[in-house]
C-alpha cells in the first residue's frame, strides 16, 4: 500500500477497533469512508461470483468464508442473477462466531472477541445489511475450529500446491467438516487469499 503512495495507519488490537477509528477519522477529516459492505465493494466482489458460476453452473453447493459479508453476498447476487439453485453456505471461525450466532438468531449478535489467527474472519460486530442478505438467501453458516482451518491450509498446499491464508482455507475446512453430506455431488469452494506470514505458515505446515 505504501509503495502506491497510500498513507497507511495501523490502529487497534482487532478489526473492530480499526473500523471504529476509521469511522471517526473519516468524520473528523471530512473523508468519504468506504466500509466493508459498500455497494462498490460488493459489486466488485460479485464479479468473481459471476465468473465462477458461468464456468460451473451445475454445482449443488458453494462454501464461502465470511468476514463482513461482501464475499458471500456477492456470490449470492451472482447466483440470483443467473437463476441458479446452488446452495450457498457461509463459513466462520469458532473464535469469531458473530455471523453464525446472528444467522441462527435471525438478528445481529456481537461476540466479545474475535481471537482467530484467520484475520480475514476476525470480526466481532456483524454488518446488518449483509446479515439480512444471508438470512434471506444463504443456506446456513458453519463454524470451524482453528485446527480445522490449519488442516485445510495444509490440504491446499499438499494436494493442490496453493498457498491459502486462514480465511482463504476456511471454506475447505467447512466442506471437510460436512463432507458426509456431499457424497456423489458437486461442491465448489472459494479460496479468497494467500496473505499469510512466512513464519506462521511454516509453523502450520510443520504440524
């Protein structure tokens, strides 16, 4: 980011603290704040869902990691635009369960912490707009443990030679947890990123 001339400010112990700081700074400095569920962001993310389903329009289900909801909601938008029947299943970390708690309760529920190494999933307060889309269109939200996410990262590296960060491997962890549901059926996965520190990745692979 700095290489592109961006002023990068690091603040807080987790995503929520950083988000609240950014909200306040935008007001104080009269900036336009694009949050994690801004329409432009969701539209951009939905473009990969459109490409995905145009190549694989006969899937029974797709597992998608949930951070603040742009990924799963973009995938839902693409499915609806193409008129498909594919189930869309969200995946969150057990240590950051706010979207699983909210989905099951049918309303926003915050969690006290988001203590997961999968920082792309480390959210404590759900976005009401994205939650409403999930409630209307997602099949369910699955929780996975830290060890299940790490195992999925190892599977990706060993079996497909892909480097996946924790959040990127969460969808595979969700599928592996529910593998008995899908014998003989076609399921897709979203691997959303490979942003993992070298030392942590080496530690995970060595287990």
